[in-house]
């Protein structure tokens, strides 16, 4: 277990310091834009908007070593207000996006979480809760799994590995045991048993400086092992790469893995993964109501090329923008590709 | 030229081994890729086998490469350590089972 960069006043808490570190690590390598052009993309442009991803804030009950948000128990400084949640809903109503993807921090700790879920559900949207699992065990969240099930909310739960060692290495001692207990709660609430209204997706990301496994090739093994070892079932496995930003960037530097990891991402550039990257079909909204191309650009404070807030949302202008890219974007196009929906290639 | 055996950069430059015999190099690397593609065995299973064999043939390049590859195919260190023990057990067992020849010969020449 670590602590937040913010609480330690670490230089990397500043997004500008992260970008400068990344730029330095890219010396002598092709920029992401050059790689895009080499693959026939003059610019990364939006596809049909499908997903409203709302980041309610940085408060979390966990402090994982790889967190790209720098979330933690001390981050109540960054929390979306009811007014901004309402502005998100008004913006949502201007689009045909079919999914509201709620993230954080641990979004379930946010006082407006249930309000947002209810409002999105009432609008007929598919709602995703990006859940760290252990949050479901907090006494204040007793009954939350059933509450979410009643609203057809899909749970996308983080679990680095189906075995204890890698999970605890990344998420802290005891995290695996809590994850298993929470998965049992979700199964008891009807999740993870093939019912499209009780979807339980597991999201795995590497516990180290290597790329994610191809999700299709390991899903059956995960299902077999979790069923055999713990009696747990789930619907699908998503795999994503770690972005070289925030606390994972700090770990890469401290473990002397930054250079080799950037090589892995750059050398692993897969043109087939570009079409499906999330910045093309997703709006990412920060706790303070700003719009970004993705959650990673949000954390790096990289404003969209057409800066906008949910209060002055202009859908037509948004769809005409070009996506802002930097070195970290290689994380989404390496190997099998990587997005909030898992592999893209 | 490096002043020691087993330079880590050799692994990155492995493809240049084809320069002396391009056709053989192409055939080897095509074959190699085909071997590791998913088939009756998964890519993850093949990577674990490769890791075990790498320890048997004691190739440091292969050990580095297939450690990363096993992790990237979804194995964890406990599973990989068990794979290395499989290699170790077979190597040790192969020595020990030759003891049968020793026993027979000792029986033949001894009283």
C-alpha cells in the first residue's frame, strides 16, 4: 500500500511534471502523432458518441500503487457537486449516448452516486459502476449490491489476477480476500450469471511493467479458476494496460522500469487498436465539470482541443474536435489495445 | 563487440541473425511464430512450457523473454515458479533414473 502523491506533496502530483517526465522518456522515439500518421491517421477524430463517462471525484477507500487518478482516502478535495451532476444530466440529454459510465475514485463513496445512477437509469441509459469491490464491504454500503441490481447497473470490477499474489502486490495486502468477499456479495445479488441486467465484468490490469494479457485468451481460464477455487462466477473479462502516469509513473521511475516500459508501449504499437480507442466514442467529465477526451487526459489536465464544460456543452462542436494526444496514448494502442471497455483490437 | 558473453542487447538484435542466411532465418522465425500461436494449447500454456525449457537449456535470453511473456499472457509468479520446478524435477529425475544403469552395472561387476 502506498499513499497519494497529493498527500506527500510529491512533484509528480503536478500533471505538468508528469508530462515533462514522459516527454523526456520519449527522447529518440517516434511521437504518438507520428505513429498515428504512419498508420494512416492524420488526426484522431471522434466516432459516434456512445458513452458519458462521469468521474465523480478522487475519494477512494483504497490507495493502489498503479492508480492513474491519484485517488485515496484523503482526496475529498475533489468531489463533484449536485449542480455539476445536474449539468452532466442536461448535457447527456443533448446526446444519444447509450451508456453512463460512473468512475472515480470509488464513486460509491460519493454522496450523489445514487442520485446519478437513478437519474441515468430513469433515462433508459445503460449504467456502469466502476467498482473497486472492497467498497461494497463498508458498513455504509450494506445492501448496495442489491440496490444496483434493481437498477440494472453493470458492475465493472477491478481484479488484477484470479490469484492472491498479484492482486495484493498492486492493491495492498488483504485486497484479494476482500475482493473475493465482495464478488460473493455480487453473485448473491444475481450478478455474474449470464443475465444481461446483472452484468458483472472483471477488469484486469498488469501488476508490473508489462502489457495486459489478451482478454479473450484468458477469460475461460479465469472463469474456471474463480469457480473452482471460490465458487464465483462472472460474465466477461476485460484487460487493459497501465498508463504511464500518476502513481504508476512514480512506480516505473522508482523501480527503474520507465525506459523499458515506454519501449514496450512504443514497440507494441498496434494500428489495428486505433479505431476502437475510447477517446473516439466517449466524453470524459471531471469532478469540476470539465470535458476531456478520456480519463487519462483528464488526470494529466490536458484540455480538449475545443475546451468545454458541461454547463456550456455544445455537442456539435465537441464532435468536430481532434483528440489531444501525448506519449501516454501509446498505452491504449499497445498489444491488443486498451480502453475502458478492454481490448480494442 | 561486447567483452563478455550473454550481452542483453543481443536479444533485441536477434533478428539480424538472418543476415548470414536470410532464407533459413525467415523459415526459422516463421516457424517460431507459428509454434507459439494458440492451437490445441493456449498461448499462456506455451509460454509456461517455454519458460520451463528455457531453464533446462539455461538460456538467459529465453529466461528474460519468457518471464515477461508469461506475465503478459496472464500467469503469476507462483505459477511460473511451479513451471520452473517441473523443469528442475525432470532434470533431477533424469539424473537419478540413470542410477538404474549404475545399479545394474554395479551388480554385474560386483560380488
